[in-house]
C-alpha cells in the first residue's frame, strides 16, 4: 500500500486515522484544519442575492415564444395562423369543387330528360 | 469531513426534480452551494471580480441546463464544480488575465479582538491553500470544502482516482510543512472559535 493510499484511508475513517502512524495523523489533522478554515468562507446576503440576480439575468435571454407571450402577441399570432389555415382550407375546397363541376357528367335532370 | 449519506443524496435528487418542475424550487440548491462555488473559484483565480462573475455564470448554466440534468447518484455540487472549473479555465485562456495576491473575505460578524488568533490562523491556512499548484489546490478544495469523494473529484478534474490521491497527499504534505501543527483546541476555544 502506498503512502497516499494510507493517507486516503485515514482521511476517510476516524478509526483508521486513530490507528495510523504519527506522520499520517499529522496530515489528517492538517486536512481537518483546512476543512475548518475553508468552511468559514461565506458571502453576505446582499452578494448572494446579487449573484443570483446576475445568474437569472444571464438566463433571461428570451426565446421567441417567451417574447411573444411577454407582449401578449402569442394569441394574436395563433389567431392569424389559425385564420391562414382556414383560408387555405377554404381555397382548397373551392378549387376542388370547381374542378369537380368542370369534370362531372351533366345530370339527366339538367338536360330536361 | 463528511461525505453525503444515501439519504442526503436522495433528498437532493428530489430537490432537483422539484426544481425541474418549478424553477423557483432551485433557490435551496443555490443557497446550499453558492458559498462553496464562490470559495472554489476565488481560490483558483485569486480575483474577487472573476469569482463573482464565474459564480453567477455557473448558476446561470445550472438553471439553463436544469431541464436536461440527469441524476447520476453523486452530489449536485460535483456538476457545479465541473462547470465552474471549466469556466475558470476558459477565462484563464483569455488575454489580459491578471492573477492578484490572495485576499480573503472578512468573517462577517466576528469580533476581531476575540477571534484574532483563530482568524489569523484561518487566513494563513487559506493563503497556503491558495499558494498551492493549481491541480493540488483543486483537489484540496474539492475534498475539504466540497466534501466530494475521490471518484467524484476525479470526474470533476478529468483525472484518475489514483492521481487525485497523490495530489491530495502532496498538497497535505506541503501544507503541513508550511503551516506546522494546527492550533491546539484549547487556544481555539479560548479565542471563541
């Protein structure tokens, strides 16, 4: 087992650390001290809030749908799109009917038979 | 140092699920990790403005990626650390990067007269960590501030678990030589820490 393996085991288990050599225990103590020193790092409430606001601002580049929704345009766009679909459908039906009339055989009733 | 228990990890998984359904539920995750990420970035960069920018950018990416985030049974912080580390590397490659001398945040609310010795010692410890080579610094921060396991640290750093153990060993050996033994507990308790 290497020195770094022995240290790793001691860092992961208090029991192993207790039974470890003085050199390894010294490194574990240093590790504990580092953990304590680093854990005292904390941002004040104003900075936390500001950084969160900054993060949200970075994410707020809106998608096209969000932009439309923001301006209340999404319903209008939907209405326009819906109207366009209806218009196209009506045009298609009209063309179909017109073609049908041109090619349909004349009924006997129309000929007065 | 306490690694996350399975119950804590499960609680975090549920928090992320909640945040995926409702972005407002992301706030507890932000509150839990913002100090860690900020300390990590600051200790890597030695620059408060960069630390603020990179921290905000890390959480912006976290929010953006939230719908696509897939739980993999490791602390959410492992993913945040990786994002922050990548952003630092990207910033570092930019021209004009200036690395300032380490300066540490004041301990808000502390009475300098009562905490002077312990605070001086903590400052020395943080400065010694900040002076480590980049990869040793990263390994130490992820282990002792991020409470990550070796395999999680290895993933964040893009190294093997063996390499992480070696970096930790070398860093602690260097820090012990530089700092000596920690302050005795009775002196820390007398100074109010």
